[in-house]
């Protein structure tokens, strides 16, 4: 390795793969990183944009969830490939390639994105605690500082334990929303039509704003750094054949996991469309509001309780992966290596301080606006992670025989272009407003 230690040294190549055995056994040993990444695709920030999209526009924005998920599958595949082939994560690859001022700039932008993500998690978990136990939001925000201990405990038990914990939480979210979907009883014909893209999305400024929010909340910049690092926890052969097999398994892993994320995000929007939009409540953009209105519309308190439990699981899950991403980015860009608990605490405080101030000044309404705003910050940071990723994985010099094929290069640059154009448009709209 050209620049010292690998990323996440404590977990690097710590998970062995079976030498013999079936294809499926090998795949299972490789499965895990995809789910860690998928978590970021169903965090509380997604909830806010999905609920608002469903209540305001019915099923129309399901096509945006589908398209952004397909973009995510491609970008995460490239991210996994970069880590497997080069033995470096995206942050280290940037440090090797760009000048020092550019690296520092990219690092700061990335830290801002992680703070915005963490902000969404903090607020989401605080809202869930408020809904389930009536705990004031400001106390909920402070309690989230304690989850540092939970993460450290799990990290000490090995990386596999962390992955299993994440999968259990994803299953909890899926189960809660599966039941909520049954209770909401959506029109499946309308749902199917919702996945067909419509020109109207580009023509209606309100719809477009939420659509960009959904893309920002779906394709997470820090996940591109995270995935390129955690695929290296597996002890695959460093030969050409070994890398090829590792890329194949990593791609299957992330694609299957992101399909789960697609189903969960769709479920959130469908529940909002089938309940609030159908009832003529087109202004529900607030997670708390959604919780209180589900019971009377669906006719059972179970719907609301499951909603809040899923929200708590989602907040906890995203916290785990946000921490890891924070550690990878700090070590990769500027080679600062802090004790994990200290790194975690710093990230958490950066998120908690604005959340506490906004809650104290503006109450719950303010935290909701902060949640949507955090997603916009994320989508603005996205090009700064996507462009280097596409550039590096397309480079013969860095990737050798594994460099992106011409069709893949074209597709990846097209997606990068769409993301940049949408973000510029969003900036202009936000400034004009």
C-alpha cells in the first residue's frame, strides 16, 4: 500500500472465505458489506422525503425512487470494485491522485455530508423516542449521544457481529413496514403505474424539489467511501481470478441489499400515498404528524407503533454505518487516526449541537425542516464523491484489466452528469426561493 495502513485496520482482511465448498457458501461469506451500505438508503432522511412525496403527489414519485436506486446499484458496484482491485478506499485513492488543497477540500465536504447524515439520524431517533415514550425531542437528541457505547461494544466483537446486527435491524424495519402496507391497503394497479417515469415530475417545481431530495437521500456520498473500504474486510485472493470472483460476489451482495432498500423506501411512500393522499391530506411532510394520523386513517394504533419502531431501528442502523464512514474518511483523506470512540463522539457532537439549538429555538417543526435541509446538503455533496469514483474506476492506469468497459463508462458518466445537473438546478431554485 502506497500510503501506509489500510483503511479500518482493525477489520482489514479479518473475515476468511471458505477455500472449497459451493458457490453459495462463498457468496454467504462475502455477503454483509452490501447491507451495511443499504442502511444509508433507508435512513430517517429518506423517510421525510418519502412521506412528503407520497402525501403530496400520491404514487407518482415511485419512479424516482426506482431510478435513484438503479443509479445507486451502479455506483456502489463501482465503489466495491475500486476497493477490491486497488486495495484502497475512495478517500485514499483521492489522496493519492489529487493535490493537497483539493484533498483537504474534498475531506471537508465529505465531513459536512457525514455531519448532515448524522443530523438526520439524531433527529430521526429522537422523534422515534418521542413518539414511543413521549420523551421530549431535546432529551431524545441528547440520549443519542450514548449509542457511541453500543457501537464500540459491537466493534469489539468483530466486524461480522456488526453486520449481523445491521441485518437484524433491516429485517425489523422490513417487517414493520410490511404489516403497515397490509393495513394501508394500497391500490396495486396505481402502485405499478407509479413506477413509470412521468414528464410531469420535471415540469412541476414542487415535485422536482422532492424528487431531487429523494435522489439526495437515496444515493449517499459517504456510502461510496464506506463500501470501497469494507469490501476489504474479506480475505479474498489478490490474484486476478480472486479479484474477479470478489467483484462478482460484492456486486451480488450490494445489488440484493439495495433491492431491499428499494422495497422499504417504496413501502414508506406507498403507505403515505395510500393513507394521507387518499384522505386528501396532501400537506403531511412531518414524521410525527404521519405517526399521529396513521392510527385514525388505518383504524388501529398498531400501524403507528410499528412506524415508530421502524424509525428507531432505522436511526440506530444509520448511526453505525455513519460512524464507520467517518473513520474511513478521516483516515483516508488526511491520515488522522483517532481512537474510534473519540472519532464517534466528535461526529456525534457536530450533529447534536445544531439539533439541540434548533429544537430549543423552533421546537419540533424546526427539526423537520432541518431533516429535509440535511438531505439537500447531501445531494449537493454527491458530485464530489461520484466524479472521482467514476474517473478512478474508468482509469486503465489504476484498475488495469478491471477498468470500466466503454458502455459502463458511458453509463457511469451519464449518471454523474444527471446528478450534477439536478444539483445545480436545486441550488438555483433554493437561492431564487
